[in-house]
């Protein structure tokens, strides 16, 4: 079931990439490939409660365990690139795109996974 969430997330990002067009988003195929490669690691880290989805559309560590920090940094960097392309296409800000995406992700997070509410409080979805 958690794999479905990640597949949904990647599908969303890929849809946005297609909508924004290649000229607006150079390197989209490379980003797509990198995000797909990271899915298994992200799945494990979420299941172990090491990371969660924050309220601005990025992954964040929960507690002191920062296992696979480079993977999380790379994922967040690619998300920022996608959000930037969407913001440019829609004439809005990267921050707003990230917050909108965080809202979408929060609805799809599986029970037991960590998410951050709009006020910044972390909780495990029931």
C-alpha cells in the first residue's frame, strides 16, 4: 500500500513535468529517473518513522536519526525543481506550490506515517 503512495507521488510529479513541457523544465527525464530510484529507500525510511512529509511539500527527519541524509537532500532538491517549474508555469511561487502539494500528500499518507499539520505540529496519521 505504501508503494502505491510513492507511485502516486511520482506520477503526480511526472504529470506536472509533462504539463510544463520540456522547454520549461529541462532535465525532467533525469529527475524522473532519480525519483524512481529513491522510492525504495524512502519507503523504508517512512515505514521506520525516520522521515515524514512536512507542511511545505518536502521530506523532513523525525527525531535524531538522520539515516540516508544524502538521499533525503537529493529528493528535496528534485522536489524543489519540480515545484519551481510548476510555479513558473502557473505564475505563482515555489512556496505555494509546495504547500499545495503537502496538502495533497497529507490526504494520501498511510496510517502510521508522519506528517506535519499546517501549524507545524508533527503527528502520525491514524
